[in-house]
């Protein structure tokens, strides 16, 4: 925390100081305004009590400078009683309190810009600082977490749709019961945010600061040129009096200047008061020219009359004005339904100006560089300085078309989508034929992110309300194949083995290329209705997103295009396309409109790119880094598949970022049961947690069994089940950077493991089947599933599990045939000799006669030479990880069998 001031122009609440408090972890900031320094201790105590109560955590450390406002008996006693550690920066070493000092500078520079742009008088500086703090908490991204301070603290993305331009004109609607011909509102200027959904505005008619939700905005009207005494708009002198200098404030790891500057106030309160000079200023007629308003029923100043500055903006501080309570500005979003701790400043703006000038004792020769220049780091250069207000808005996905139309980034995205419609001849505007009905349309807004989670562009998609379609009338066949995750992993494993680079591309508005056979009419896009024909409808010639037949139409168009250029489609996987030229080949894997491809020849990759661009508009062309939520890192040593960013997201979503790590995802004892006597928990939250973890198993087989086991109790979750799920999150906290490694130098032999936990489920005594399949040292697929029937012996349970693993092996054999690879006598390792003998010998007795006929599929595969079974020691069976919880030492051994590795960003 840090205190800046005194300010040479007191705020409208007679405040001269500002206390800035920054949370070191999230960088969330609070600002308090004070009349005197001696109010600091009381405010700090109040803040700590409030923060600990609202955040349900404890303040551990307070870092500040050596000013007497922080280093005093009151705070020392309070911190000792609370067990809070005090850290003070060394004299004239502000670098040791760099977080607060840097935030001071950031707030002041923002407030200076806001006042200069709005042309508001300088005594609104406190309102500008408070608003700047609010915006920065909601908009600036913390680089360490790639989230805003608000999202880190509250656990959800902030909404900025309620943001307004500081100082913009507005009309305060009067809700009192006035006569029919009385004015409906007063002209105001927006000066900040208040509790709930309210805004703070300065009423030009009543000369008061008002909080209200009933406001009509006139942001398009620029503020007119200011007229008034120079001191009232001398922002440089104003902000210099804050006693914040441009200096090299550094943090750990950054060099400290040889002559550090002190940010501390060296004058005590009495000396400062002696240096204050009071001036009496005759109002010379400062005028803010009145703006036209949408309705004449608004109180305005008389047109053509010279309105004095005391009439429009009365002089801020009368000598007899006393304010006893300090001012605190918090940053709770007014439209997010939260209670705010904001205490407004004095509501009535006084009538007499007493500008002050404060003598400063910082010698100018001690200032390094320009006094008014801010600190600019390399990371900010060319990026932060070019961020505009509209850029902040485009980071949030709007929920309605009304919000989207107010944000330039989303308007451009919608125009881009509709321009693509015209370019591809998607529809025609026609009069709706009699007896025909039209389907509704709506906009869907999404932010496209790269592998690091950074937003790269705004995407607006117009979709049809396909749920209103009638089968047989509006559509017939709808099936379209998509690639399985195992197929994607086989693709990447083969790429690592052959040593070629995998690329990805995205077909822009892919579904618009598919032809529609049925006669379908849709409504005009919301927000883009034809002014001359609002009752008309669009007749579709191409498919739109949302139609039942759209995926099939797109797949047919893409398949036809690739087959026409010499590609062949996979026999088993209909989303795999291959083309061979001599000894080289190119592989293309399709997942709807996302495409990955790679080749042993770069020329074939370039040719494929030309083939696709010949008919389709492509985007996001480059090396594969993010596909279906999987992050992929390619190197000369191999390929790493992980979901590191997703792990961070789910930990933050369910508030486990500060949880104590666990060594294993599931405890050995006690085993999970139905726990009918246990206390029920929130079913919605439990299912949400399970769903998030299920998606994570796409690259984290180490949590597969724990997640599947907890997923069995979603119908009626109890406290014991929730504790088990939380342990999985704690395990992820300890190993957030963990993924599958496909080494370049490994062979490409196919083999598998199978295992079973006989009667492992206490509730119904059913066994659990488990299996995993490898290509060399590359784990391709893994299974964990409760068997459908109760096994009467360990041999039967192992036999059923081996049959399930055999099914996956045969699928992989067929899949790899399209790659030109043939596998026979694939080894399946099993740790039960009796199950192996049942496969090898078609015995028929009381222990096997009841086994379902589909399980005997493995016998047929064995007889045909597709697979062979070999016994393996239980401790060396990698599939054992998917059958039961194990202790930490065995868990680490089994995870090593899966060839998973830890990595760093």
C-alpha cells in the first residue's frame, strides 16, 4: 500500500490524499481518499477487517514505506494482535514497494488523460482516479495469470458492457411525479460508478453529485471547449502535486537505478498547511456550451447566456465546509448484482473556490528523465499504448445483439460474417411464399484464442434455430463423421515417428460451402433487417450453422473436392484422407472445419494448401499448436500433447488455485460407496466438476480411474464423493504441467495391456475392465469401464477385460492399414494365466458356459492371428492404473509406464 498527496486542488469532498492498496497476487486495487494523513491507520484497519470478512481469508503481510501514516503505534498494535507481518521499504528506496508505487503512477496517468479528454475541472481528480481504478481492475490483464484482477479475485470474467466514457454528457431522468409539461430530466456529466447498477453523475442544474440508474447517455456528443481560470485546468500542476515522480520503479529481477528517488512525503501536516496559499477567484464566466439533447424536456442553462464557472461547476471547497468521514472507492461492477462498499463523497458541490498550491521539496536535479514521462517497459511498447477503450470491450463475449452493436469489434465481426454470405451466395432476400414458414436466426459471439489463451480475434456467427426444423420436411440425412481423439493421437504418433511437421488450418465459414437440397427460409439477421422489406425472408441456397443437415452438407462438399484432386479416403476412418506420390505421402485429418495435415514432403503440404485455397477461404494456417482443446508442442525430439492451460482454467473456475497439492488423484481407503446416509451436495456443481475432469482425460490418463469412479455417483452425490473429486483437483494443482510424450527415436510396434479389478464395486460387486494401447513408447488410447454383468471369478473378469482391449487393438490395426502399416499377432499383456488359457483353448465348463457370446470375439481374433496373449507380472502391468486406487509409490511407477512427462512453459 502507498499514500500519495497532498494535492494542490482539493476534491469535491475536500480530500487531499489518496491511499492505494494493491493485492499482490491478483493486482486488484482499492483507493481511499483522505483529508489528512492521520486518517490512514483507521482506514487500513477497516479495510483489513472488510477484506478478511468478504474474501474468507487472512491478510498475511503488509508492505509499505516508512511514512508515519503507516509506521505508528495504532497499526503496530493492530498488526501484532492480528498476526500480520509488517514489511517496510528502506529509506529512499521506493523500488522495494514497487507494486504500489507503480500502480500509483498508472492510476495518476490514467486520471490525467481522462480529465484532459473530458475537459472537466481539476477538482474532479478523485472521481477520475476512482474510475481509472475501477476500469483497470476489470480490463487490465495480469500477465502472470493472463486474467484480469477482477476475474482472479471473483472467479468469473468481468462484464464491461456497462462502461461509459468518463465525463461524457448524459441526461438524468427525473422519476418524481412531475406535471405533463414539466421537464423530464437534467443535463449531467458522468463521473464514475456507484453501488449496484448505479452511476455517479454531476448534475449541472442542481450542482450536486447524484447516483442513479435512470440515465440516458449522449456519448456521441463531444465535450465542448472549456472556459475558465487557468488553474482550474492546469493538470500538470495538479498531478505534480501528487508527489509521484517518473522513476525506475523496479521489482525483483530488474535492475535498480544508482540514485533511487524517494516517493515519501517529507513535510509533516503542519508544515504543509503553512505552505498552502488561499486565493479568491472571481468567476470569469467559465462556460460549458449546452449540448443538443434528444428531447426538449430537459433542464438546460439559458442558451446564449454566459454561464459562470461557479454556476456550472461551483468552486469546490468553501472554508466552512467540513467532511468528517473518509471516502472509499471500490470497484464492484454496477450491473453484476454485488453489494458495493462505495461511500460517496460529499453530494452537494460547494460554492467557493479555494485552490491551493503546495511547496514541493524534491529537487529537480534528482529527477531522472522528463518529470512528466511515465515508465515504459518493452512489453508495453507498441502494445499497451495502442489499447483503446473498444479493445477492452471486445475481450468480453456479449450475450445479446444490443450489447454487441455497441462494441466496434463485434460490429466488424458481424459485417465480416454477412460479407462472407454475399460472397458465397448463401441466400436471397425474397418474399415469403404463402404456406411457408421461416426459421429464426440469432448471433453467437466467441473470442478466438491461441494456444496460450490470448484472444486473437472476435468471431461472430449467425446461426439458425435448427431445433425448429421438422424431420422429413426440413431435413432427411444428417450424419457426418468426425475424427476420434484416438485417431488424432495416432496421427501425431505417426508424425513423431516419421519426423515430419504437423500443420493445421481452419476453413472460414465452412458450412456456408455446403449445398442445401431442401427449401428453407430464415428470418433476417437481428440488427441487420432490410429497411424497405422488413417482412421478407432469406431463402437458403447454402447451409447455415444450426441446420441439422449443415455438417453433412459440408462434409460432402469437402470430400468431393479432395477426391477430385487425387486423395483417397480411409477405409475405417472416413475423416482421414491420404495421397501418395512416389515414396512420399500426405495425411489429412478432418474434424468438421478444423483440419490437420502433414507429409514426408514439404512440396505436398504446399500443394494441399493451394488445393484448399482454390475453393475455400482458409484461416489460422501454421504449425499445429491447439486442436480440439489439446495443446501440441512439436520439436525435433518428439511431440508433446497436454492441456496445461485447461488445467489452469478449471483450477481457477472451481477455486483450487491455492489448494494443498495431493500426491495421487484418489486415496486407497476408504473406497467410494453409495453412502446413502451421507449428506447430499450440490448436484449441479458436482456434475460440472466431473464434466470438466472428463474432458481433461483426453491427455491425462493418470486421472482416468479417479474421474470414472467419481462419475458413477452423479445421480445422488454425497459429501464423501465431493471430497474425492476435490482430491483430483488437488492432484492437478500439484501436477498442472503433465502430458503425453511421443518421442522421435522410439519404434512403432503395436502392443497393449489389459487388467481387471474383480468385484471392485462394493454396491453391485461388478468388476472394472481396463486397457491401454501403445505404438512404441507412445500411449495412444486407454479405457476404464465397469463391466455390464457380475463376473463369478477373477478369470472371467480378466477375460472380459482382455476382450475389450482386443477390440481396441483390432480397430487400431485397421486404422493403421490406411497409413500403409500392417500389424499381425499384436501382443496383449495380461496378468492372469487362467484368462489367457480360456482364449487359447475353447474350454466349455461351468465357469465359462454363461459368458456372453460377444466376449468370445477375442478367441476369433486369436485364431486368425490378429492378436496373441502373453502373461506379465502384475506390478509391470500398465493397465493396473485404471482398475483401482494405489499408493503414491506404485502410482509413480505406473505413470512412468505410460510415458507421461512433466514440462515447463
